């Protein structure tokens, strides 16, 4: 296969990665809208939409495997292929977290809620969306400095996550409210994990550009 | 204001939009005030005036709802597409929900949408799109006209054609039909927010589709939307 065809295929794969990122953004926005509006129908749509994200994940995976098998890329091309393999996985995981938020929304339909906590999730979701955009843009432009900014953005989400736990602990003696609060801790954790995956994509940008993999912060050692 | 003082670019659009919203709200507010003033007069039918006042409030609420909806669409806070939705059942649903209004307006409803044709938008967005187009025909097509929804698959695209054979609009107005607050009915004798077709165009654009419109006075109005059809998972 001529090299220019190979590079066309690389470009197509990278464009597909960016498209996948846009789908994940839609899933995240919709899952948070469903939570905010207590919209069980929209939550169902988010859950069903994950099949599309998974389908594209497998399509990308096969495309990347095909390139590795048939083209044996080297140097920066090899790093790009390997980085896309990781980015693809992180995006698919983000989609899974959106599904978890949607499922928790459905499970929490009949429970008493605390509107101030839900409103707080909206702010966290906006930050998570911003992180995904920064991660995708820095990967596309090979901008390591911008990718490293994700660490600061992630710290804001981590702090918000810790505040949610404190808030839930303060919810008091209403059993239904406490049950709802426990589910919201998982929602908060999902948003926090989405932020972590965005940082991981940033780390792939740094690997792609420098050829060396390094974690941006030690904090990631403690992640799941 | 001199040409140099005119706001430009995004700021100009924002200022223009704010002015348009203010203007659109002022009209029903003035009508509402007039109705309330009239209600103070002796011997008037207060019940009828209250009903008219309620209609004005409903119109203002619809306007605010449409503005908020369009704003959320533009900011990406309202997601248009989450996978694909089968078209035919939603055309039937919109027809059924508007059957009485169509009978009163003497507007015929026809569809030719094969089963299995899907479009890349959420059911809610599809209902808004079809509902706004039908609403437009109900207001402007005139008695005896027929509203048609036709869809077909062309290569990797779905072509959705929505038309009526009614009164149509002046050919010079056709390019402006998707503009916010544009109404070819300049005397404003019909109700409506003037945002329905702007919302339609935004939904189609957000679903990676294109929207076109053509028509002329006495020749009806035809909307043509081209939307991406589902593709296989293979990337390369």
C-alpha cells in the first residue's frame, strides 16, 4: 500500500476520533439534562445511544489494528496510532460513565431530591465538557502546553466532587433523601472520572509529541 | 447613528436580536394593556376580554419558550441528535395531534414516508421540526390546501420534503423564511412567534443536514431537507 494512502487512512482515523469525541459530548450533555429535568425518556435515549458510541469504538479499534498489521508504522506515525488506541478507549469509557448517570437518573425518579445539589452538577458538567473539548483540541493541534492545562481544570472537578460528598453527609435523617444522595455521589464520581479520562487524553498528546509517556500528576496513581 | 457607530459582527447580531425580542414582546403587551383598559369601561363583555387577554399571555409565553429553546439549541445545551429515529411514526403522531386544527383550517394532510427511513435526530426534535412546519402551513397555506410529507433514501442521505400547495409567499420573501422573527404576513393578522422556521433550520443544521425552501405566491411552499443516513462501522 503506498504511503500516501497510509497517511490518508491515518487522517481518516483521527477525524473519526474527533467525531467520537463529539458524540461523547452529546451523551454527557444529555445525561446531565436528563438528571436535571428528571427526564426518564431522555435517560433511556442516552443508554441506547451508547450502542452507537460502542459501535464506533469497535470500528476505530479495527481500523487501528488494520493499520498496525498491514503498515507496520514507525516513529511519529506509530506513536499516533498507539495514542489513538488509548484515546479511543478513554472516550468509550466516558460514554459508559454517561450511561451510569442516565441509569442513576432513572433509579432516582421516585426519590426526594435536593435541587441545589443537582444545580451544582450542572456546573461540574460544564467543566467536564470544557475538559473534553480542550483534550480533543490539544490532541488535534499537538499542543502539549494546552493539554497540561487539563490538570488545573481537573482539580476544580475533583474539589466539586469532594464538596458533593460533604453535602450528602449533611442531608440529614430523611431516608429517601439519603438514598438519593448516595446515588448522587456516584453521579459525581462519574463526572470526576470523565475529567480524569480527559487528562489521560492530554497525556497521550504529550506522548505523541515528545515520544515519552508521563503522567501529568501523581494523583492519577490513585485512580481506578 | 452614523455608520461608524453601528455595532458589527457578533455584537451587532446580539444587539439586533435583543431589539427584535423587545419589539416582538411589546406588541402583545400593548394589546394586553389595551384589553385591560377596555375591561374597565362600563357595559363591556369582561369575560370575552379576559379570554382575549389570556390568548395574549399564551402568545407571550410561546414566544419566551421559543426564544429559550432556540438559545439552548445554539449554546449546545439542548442536544438534537442522539442516534437515529424512525420518521414515519412521528409524522403520523404529528398529523394525529393536529387533525382537528387541520379540519378547521380545511388543510389536507398526506404522507409518503416508507417504513424504515430514519433521521439523525431525537424524537423530541423530530416532533418540533414536523410540528413547526405543519403549524406554518396551518397558519398560512389557506383553505383547501394540502400539506405533504415525503421522504426517500438517496445514496447516503435521507431526503425529506415537506410542502403545501397553498397561498405561498412572495418570491422575494422566500430567502428570508428561515430568519428569526421574519413573517411574510407583515400585517401580523395571524398569530405565531416568527421563530418556528428558524428553529427548524437550526435543528436540521445540528443534525448535519441542509435546509432549502422554495415557493411563490399562489404556488405553495416547499421545504427540502437532506440529512445523513446511517453508515457502517467501518472507518477505513
